[in-house]
C-alpha cells in the first residue's frame, strides 16, 4: 500500500524497484480524493511518500490522522513500513515525537553519512559511507525512542532511522528521478530560485549525474525492503497453515 499525499511527489524509483522485483502495490492518491481503506489486513506493507503539508496539519488534511493510525496498526502487526520525507515525519509523530520547523529549509542533492549502525543495516550496508540524495523539506523530526539512527546530515541530523527491523523513515527523497526533478523545477521554479538562485545552473553538470547514483541506491534499498515484505508474507502463510 502506497500513500501519495500530493501529485507533486509520486513514488518514482520506489515503484520502479517494486515492479522490477515483481511486487504488487496499490497507490492511494490523497490529492485525487482516493478513499483511505478501513481495513489493512490484505496489505503486507505500507509506504508513505512526501507532501507539501506538515505532519501536524491534521485539521486541514484529515487523512494525516488516518495515516498515523495506519502506521501504528502496521507496527503492531509487525508489517514493514517505509516513510519518505513527510512519511518519515508522520512515523515519528505517530510515536509521539515532535515535528517542527527548521531555521532554513533543505533543498537539493545533499551529502549524507551512514552511522555505525547504518553500516550494518541491510538497507544501507551496500551504500558508500557517504552518499547523496535529493532533499526538499522545511521540517525536522525528533528521533523516536525505539529508533536507531542510520544516517545523518550536517544541516539536518536525523536523516534515516529504523524501528525494530521493519520500519524505516527517510528524511531524504530516494524516489526522485529526472522526471520528478523536472516537474519540481517546472512547478516550483520561483520557490527554488529563492532558495538557491544557482540551482538551475547546477542541474546538468552536478544534479543529474549525482541523481543517477541516487536512483541506483534507491533501487538497491527498496529491493532489500521487499525482502521484509516477503518474509512477512511467508510468516503470515505459516500462521495460516498452523491454524488450519
């Protein structure tokens, strides 16, 4: 199950990785008024994408409350969860941690560094010790008490975490490919130029070459996350057979 809060932030390379692995998925597009499911029993995992709203904006976007409830349902069922940007903030918020405004937004290809725990993590261990992903966020999240920090950045410390062995939150945007990048530049050009007047000049010589590495890293990470889905599915089938 993939929750897409806004059309501007589609699943991109995440879906490409799921399709490559032959893993089925359903996308719930909140901006298209898709009806949020009441029952999650037939979903093996949950992916929450980024969005332009904040994790605390439940009054204006009631579906955020439903997403936070869903995160806890999946958590208690030991089902895999993956949150990207807003999705990671919603995970933290669902574990009663603060999500607040940063002094300055973080935008563009950003160098991150794995922690010691990140070097041993199955989703991160194939990545180099320092790596870059696209960032676009104005908020930060406090790390949940149950979480292990996997990657950090200079501007925003909490960039990736894991809860238990199956819930992951990424502040960065691993899903971004050239198509998504082009749509961001087209739709938010004025905002981008205010944040980084030189960004457009860096797209061809710096951003796109770096993005090609990020896309490969995304597929590697999601392929490992798919293994969690399959393990959960196998465990559920074993339970069913035992009950029979």
